[in-house]
C-alpha cells in the first residue's frame, strides 16, 4: 500500500518500468532481489521478473543498496551517498539504462532501492541524469511511508507487560 502507488505513479509519469529491490542478507556473493515491479503499457520495455536476483555490486539498484548498506564502503560510494541516486548505463544488459535511489530506514541504511529502467534506444544520458531527481523524490516518499509504518507497528503499541500503551507513552517511543 505504500510502494505500489508510488511506483505506479513513477511508471505512468515516465512511461518506463519501476522496480523495487531488497538486499538478501547472508547471500554469498552479496545479492539483491526484485520484490515488486510496475511495467508501462509499452510493448518494448525492460523485462525482469519479481523474484529474480542480481549482484549488489552492479546496476543502479544494487550499487545504491551497497552504498547505503554500511561499511565497508567502496570508491565512489561517497558520491552516490551525496547524490542519493546512481545511473547504470548498460551494466547488466547492454541495451538497458537504469536510475536507482535508496529507500532508507530510520538509521539511514537502505531498506531497498527504487529503480526506473528503460531501453537505451529511447533515451540519452541527459534524460537519465534528469530522471535522478524524479526517482530520488519517489524513493524519499517511499522511505517516509515505510518509516511511518515502522513507527506505528503493532509491537511498539504494547508495554513490556503486554498491555496497550497510553497514547502519550506510545508517542514518546515513536522514532522522529
């Protein structure tokens, strides 16, 4: 209810594919998995499926997860963290470009990455650069929505004895 509407709006506005990737803890080598995807109505598009896995070290979605996943950092991660977005031009598929931005938790670490992908034949690097702000804004909205969901999760509404907290006590425990 949080990610899908944001992704549908991103896909409709750009007429390209929006996808959400999450890191796979403990995977060797480090991997990410597509858990949600919204395809445009166009017949020619990036085709990748929910459940597919990709390495963390390549592609816009993987690189932003890595850069916001905590140490050890790699060369270039500081630029990605500053811009909060990354462009991939043919890294995974020579005919596809992608723009990724991190969806961040309260601790500033990536919960996942929101990615806009498209066939390179339709766009140039200037388009991808302009789309960084669009994808970043959508990822920021997703981050905010998921953090609110975390703030009001059911376990936090109960005290140590299992009783329902007062509104004041619950509000005092809410993050930010």
